[in-house]
């Protein structure tokens, strides 16, 4: 009792100390942020001066809010958790076109797709962990700004209940909270207008859900399916409606709602990217990163060399760790075997491979039963490796997407006559290859 398990439920590897430390920090930080929020909530905020003649501060105090903070939390936290759980455990892989087949595949996997229960549990863990991190950051940052700024709400005068005969100071023309006779708790909350907590919380949870669904539905795959866009925008629209109610209730100024919404978008994005790949890589289908290990030395990205001699028109390639691409060496004579260096076979990766595991070998899939069925191979220069798998994954190289077909990708470049040695450029020449 009270001891950590020796093995993880989604991996056959033993649970090492480095992995434990790596992920226990995430939960500790979320708990610390929650405690920090309650501490900030108990602090008396700064009270800005205000004018009794300011019409924007004379709205009536709405005793009954359209959406209370409890309802906002249910919508922005409970709703995404339910959607993430249903999609991860039941829907993910259900409509896959490449489901496992054969006698070795179970009936459940033939119906539900290639992802096993431990893969789904890992996705669920990362999805909920990112959501909680987004909400915790939004709450703490919002509450810290509220307390430090002390901006009056639009209904501050009604909350204040100024003493009879009160008027703005004759010198500076402003009043302060010393003239208030209302409920101190209500007055305290009346100086927490910027930024809007409902707005930041709703966008931190619901915009995070939009990002999550965008990755799972790979909306940036150059196919332009409108129904996916509609599904993705529903949570964001819901967050916007929650934020608008704060203006309707005269709890916040429009500027407070806009900045609070932007804060929620920011925390949602950075929290999503801690556990999931960017949306600009749709071939990864929004699958969570494999298990990380704390204490391992990071490796810098190895950028490919420029494909042309001129520095102005060089074509950058993707990270070699993610996509193994045959890259010619401009310092060797073999560089001239490709006359057209923008040929698809030279610029496009052969296979989008499986996610690279870390040094400890932790992953949500075991080594003998990989959910995606991909193995990364090392193509030789001038060749493109064919996909060797019984269960193919998302293929962005389809004719209807504008990408070159696989037959074009795997076809060798057209042969050219060798360049005589006498006509080769001198060493150190910086002229473009076309002019050489």
C-alpha cells in the first residue's frame, strides 16, 4: 500500500526511477497550481480608484448569473474529459480502413481497429493530463492578474453602495473603496474584473478539446473535409458563448473577456503540445508522444544539407530523426547524378515511420505487437524504400491531395550523362548548378 507499481499497465518494461520522476513532476505541478489558486483567491486584491460618474461602472449587480463558475467548470473540464474518454476508448480506430485481419487478430481488434487497450489508456492519460495542466495554468495566471491589477467590474458602484453624499475627489476626480458600505465579500470580488476567469477557463478546456479533436481527425491533411471542421469548431464556439455571458451579466468589460479568452487559448496550446505532436503533422494522427524519461541528454536536430549550391534558393528538409530522407552530399561528384534536384523522389520521404522511442524503450506499444505496423528503414541514395507492412497507416501521398503518387516517389530519377572532368567547376565556385 502506498508504493508505486513496478511495471506500467501500458508497457512490459519495468518502471525505472527516471520515468517515475519524469511524470510525477507533472502531477505535482498541477497540484501545486491548484493550491496556488486557492491561496491567491484568499488574498485581498488591489483596489483601483474609480469615478462615480463613470457610466461604464454603473451597471446593476446581477445576483443570478447566467453561467456560474461551477457550471463553467463542469462545461470546460467535465465535458472535455467525457469526450476524450469516449473517443479514446470507443471511437478511435473504429472507422479505420486498415483493421487487423487474419486468424491471429482478435474479434475486438477486427471491429475496433488496430489500437489495443493499453494504447487507449495511454492516450487517455495524456489527453486528460494535458487538459488539467491547461486549466491549472489558466486559473493561476488569471487569479494572479486579477489580484495584482484590481480593475473594477462594470457593476462596482452597485456593489459598493457609496455612503450618502459621496462624490469624487475635487483634485483628481476619483473615488476609492473607502466610501463603500456594501458586503465586503462582494466588494472584494468587484475589483477582479481583468481578466475574465470564465473566459480563460472555458477556452483553456474547450479550445484544448478542439486541438485534441483536430489532431485525431487530422484536419490539416490537405483534404478539406468540412464536416471535420464543424466538429472541431463546436467546442470553441461553446467557449465563446460562455465568455459572452460575462458581458451580458455586466461582470466584465469586453476587453476583459477578449484577453481572458486569449489567455485560455495560450494555455490550451502549450499544454496540448506537451503531450501531442503539432497539427501540421497530420500523418501522426494526433497520437500522444511515447513515454519520456527524465535525465536523458537531449539530441539537437540534424538539419539536412542544402540541395543546391546557392544559399538563396536552398530547400530545407524535415528533421532526419522523424523522416529518413536520402540527402546527397554536395562535396562529392555523386551530387550531380540528380540534374533536377526538386524531383519528388529527392525531396519527399519514403515512409512516414513509427514514432521514435526514447533510449529507455518505453512506448504505448510493445516491441512484438505494434499498433501501426510500421518499421522505419534506411533508404539508399537514389532509391526509395517501399512500404512493407500488412497494416498500412494514413497515406498523405494520394493523387487527390495534390501530392505525387507513390509510383512517382519510388521511381528512380531519370538518368543523365556523366559530366566530363574538364567541365566540372573549380573548387570554391559559388555559381548555381544550372549555370555551371
